[in-house]
C-alpha cells in the first residue's frame, strides 16, 4: 500500500472497438505535499499525493492516456521506463531530448499504445532528482484470454524500493550527492530505523499459495539486494521480458530494473522478514548509507506473535560482487515464450564504448573537492554529454535545426589503454581523464542491427553503472570482468537464449555485450540510470533514421507538445548555476 497523503486519483477505462483492447486513462496531479517517513517532515513533489505514486494497470494492446497537471513548483516530465513507444517517440518524456518540460501551472497529455510487452515496468520523472519521489509501477498484463507462461498466481503484489533523504529534495543537487537516510519498501522504512518503528509493509500470505511479486527498484542511485528469510523465489521476468524460470534465494536490481518473481508460501507458519540492502561491492563516488537492511514482513495466516521474525543474511563485502554477478549472469530468456525473438546474427553497426568517470578542470578562483582538486565528469567514449538548452534534441532533428547537436559520436574511444586498471603513464593517458564536453549523437539506419561492447573504466572509480536504453530492449550476450577480449570473450557470448533488458548493470571494472535492432525512428537516450551520475554526462543519444514506409517514419510532434521558454535558465537545477547539469 502506498503512503496515503490526501490522494486524488481518477482512473478511467474506455473500451475500444478492438476486441480485448481498451483505452486506459489516468489523471496525474503533480503537487507538493508534506510527508514524514522518518524523523522529519519534508515537503516533496508527488503524483496524486502518494509515495510511491499510483500504479498503472494495463493489458498488452491497450492505449494508455495520462493527463499530467503540474501544480508543483518544479518543471516536470514523466518517462515511461521500458515502454518501446513505437510510433510515439514524442511521448518518451525525457527533458530536453524528446520534449521541453511541463512548467508549473501547465499540463500535458501522454498518449501511446502498449505493444508487444508484458510484465512489470515503472514510470518516473525525468528531470533532475525528482525521480526520488515521482515514480510508480506500470504493470502490463497479457491480453484478455491469454495466460501467463507460468501457473496463475494466487495474488500479485507490487514491491517498490525507494531511496529517502530526510532533507529538502533540492539539496540532492549538491555535488557530491548527500548520503541518503533510508530505503523504503512501498513508502515505508520499517523497524530498522528508530523513527519508523512499527511502520512497515506487511504481506499476509496463506500457506501453500503462490504469489507473483512485481519488484521495482525506484532508488535514485543505489543497486539493491533483495532476500526473503527462509524462502526461495522463482524469477519469471526481468524488465518485462519473460525468463527461463530461475530459482534463487537472492536477487540484485539496479536502479530502474524490475523483476517478476513467484513466491510460494511453503515454510512453517510464522513471520519472515523481506529485506533490501545496498550493493556496495566497489568504491563509489556516490555515498551509500550503512548497510543495515530495510525490512518488510511476510505474515502467514494463523501465525502467532513471536519475539522476532526470521531475518535473511544479506550479501556484504567481497561476497557482494560474486553474488550480484552470479544472479545477473544466470538469467536467460524464455525461448519460444511470448514476444521472444531469436538473436540477430548479422551485425550492421559495431561499437566499443568506454564508460565511466573522469574529471573537469576546476573553475578558476574556486576550490574543488574532487580528485587532484578538480570536479567530477562522466563520459562515454571520452565524451561528456551536454544537454540542449533551448529546444529538445528530437525537435532539432525533426525540423533540421542546426547548431543544437552534432552527429559525430564516435564508435570507438579516442585511444586504447588498460581500461579496467587505468594508470596515468603518458600525457595521452592523462588527457583521457578530462573528457570532451559535446552534444553529439550516433545516427543509425532504420532496422540496422547494432552491437555495443560497453567497457567500464577504472579512471576514477571502477563501480557498477546501470545503463538504460530508451525505446528498445537489448539482448545481453555476455558479462565479464577486466578488459573485454574480442577473441577470448567472444566465444563465451550467449547467442541462443540471452536475457533481454532495457537497463543493465555493467560490472565494476568489467564489460557487457549488448545487441539491438534499431527499428524505432526517433531520438533515444542511452545513459547511466544513477541520477547522481547523469549531471556528470554519462549520456549519449541514438538517432534512428526513418524507414521506407509511412508507418516507419518519425511522426510530427503533437500540437500541444510543451515549448521551451526563451530563458534557458528555467531548466536549471534549483541549486545550480549550470544548465548543463540538467538531463
């Protein structure tokens, strides 16, 4: 259950003339409200007054219509994380990429079809750090009459993991990001925190019944482990793609990832903790709170009061990296399942993309606290992405407006070096620490197959980065540690039934190999899904060209698409003097 805060929520369903499809309509009132999950009252932006925000329930084939009314004091966009947006890329909801923001006292309606997807996704704000409180579940069920590819569960239970600061949300824009004070499960912090005693989410179960847990990591900056004391779960879907059933006692979710898992209440009648804890397997410039778990309860029907429920042992230390890697690398797609497609073998566009953190020179006359007295920067192939200031990138592309971006994003880094074990030995390697600031895109031909080797670097810190691609799922052909070897590691790739994702964690000091078909025209962001890293520029954009038919061309923008103000500073963070920190 969400934390109720004067909720106002109006779901409307209109059945269309197509059998089993409907128009599902919602009103999102974005407004500032006062909440108190921990010790202090905080004024935060919410949708319809709840944290997490309202869950959206649709079926595959439905049309979703969401009227966003911005009564907050912030600029807003809403991103439908993981939705393909086929023929509706203007609805992707990415600030200054597919639209200008919805300004205070303004509104905008998102309208798009849900096509070829089933499972759990999420929606969230896509303007600086507002995702911390503006988020919710997006649940896509099969069309009426179509079963799940597993036995129907007794009940379905959304579990939304969140990150909480007992501070004004505007302070989250400071650099480096402040340490969060807690994690929440469905808006509640649980007994691990003194100010939250006896306030935790409770799942009541019947012994012998099976429950479908729809798990969402909506945390702003942290990978999270999830375990249930004395219980295994069976993973059946990740990022709204069905998987080969995989039994595990633990799972790892990067920010933005979702997992559907079957839980059978097969233990003795009693009470059991469900726990989440941060993944701290590598040094990170984003501080995480102490690893004491946030807990919720499973209570069996007929359970007596007990002194203390059973608690799971959470991964920690060196064990955390191996545990995370084991879970992530063992998932495979459900071969032959709904919407499954074989891996394309021919590759048209090959890219090798180095990804990680570097430095920007400290501005003259100021004192900077980063390494070597500089400030942090992030990059892909040594390019730090600079967000457009006065018009969205997709509008610039559609109307052929020059001077907004260049189409020269490189397919290789500017030089080869020891990526995972970076050491400054030469002047050229020193220069690699200072990426170039550019608004550059990679142009792709329609229906081309693209392979990306994403190589994590250790220039500043070898940490896991969750890379999210808008508009597509990608095949994850393989994971590994160290530097990718094109001969040795290519033999290990799964070309039969690889997992598919829209967000993938690149191992600390390691690599992943991704492949996707560029069959969706428009401008699509590819970026780290840790909000603290986005202002540093770990972003690039793919521009997919038009196809040969009217149905495969980028359509004109809707007439009511929000327009940018003439004053570019309106898009700045409330505590920043640099519009380039926006995304």
